[in-house]
C-alpha cells in the first residue's frame, strides 16, 4: 500500500517485475521437491532390499543351525538366542543400539564361535567336519556384508538443513506468487487466496510425508519387517 500510495510502483509494474522471478523460482522449487522424493524413495527401497536379502539368509542359517546342533541342546539354545537377538534388533531397535550391540556382543560373531567349536569337536573326534558347517559360515560372511550395507543405507538420512531450505523456498514462492497476482488497488483476489491456501495445505502434507520417509523404521510409511517375525516364531 505504501508503494502504491506514493506512486513509485503500481501493481501492474510489480507484476511485470516479479513474474519472471516467480516462474524461475517455481522451476527450482519443483526440481527440489522431485529431488527430495527421489532421494528418500530410493533410500527406502535400498534399505528394504537389504533387509529382505538379510532376512532370507537368516532363515537359511536358522534352519542349518537347527540341523547342526540337533544333538547338542546347549549350543542349540545359545545359537537360537543369537538369532532371536538379531531379529529383535532388526524389528524393534534403532541403528545406534545395533551398533553398540555389534561392538559388545555381536550375535553373528557368537554364532560363528559356536560353529567353530562344533567344527573343532568333529575334527577331533572323526577327523572331518560337516560340509553344512562350512556352508553356514559362508552364509554368515554374506550376512556380515548385507548388514554393513543396510546400516550404511540407514545412515543416509537427509540433514535438517535440507528441510530448512525447503521451508525457505516455500515461503519465498508463496510471497512471489501473492505479489505477482495483486490487483490494481493493491488487494489480493479471492481466487489467489484460495490457491495460496491450497498450496500451503499441499506443502504441509508433503513436508510431513518427507519427514516420515526420512525415518525408514518409524511413522506410517515405515519399512515392514514381518518376515523376520515369522523366522522368530519358527525358531522358537
């Protein structure tokens, strides 16, 4: 209103000056939104693929362990507890808790130690060992690699700065759009107000959706790990 009353800048002149800026900013905003969704979706898909691969190997190793230790109840119970601990971590615990467990009491290392003890006993008694033990040890190596890839993928969350930039771009885009649609008397049309309100609603929904995807094991769009629960019930 001050600019219009002084005659320095009319709304029509403001529209001419701001319209190119709003068009360019809209392209940047659309590219930023597309990039955000692409990063989060690819990360979610990568984590899910790693979990499915690790789950399949856990199922095979669980069955092998039940066969290898079928005549050794103590080791069978201990190995089953290791499997249960790892499944509980995958289903319920956070990445930080899993890293601490790996440092102090890694379930995979404990299983390898049990397999090594069993293999030494067989070599001492018969001079040979089951090929199933060697195969299970090879599967454990693959599980180590898959776990490392999964933990790496889980760590690639978007930083808070990304969402701050997103909020700033949204505010600037709204201001530019509102200014570019001013009437000659300096007022904003009801249609423009409706469009701005709709844009704000879409922004809030998308912002919450992006935050949800940024935490792959929390919220409404979390990675489902029901296959692990089936393995846990089978092991029990």
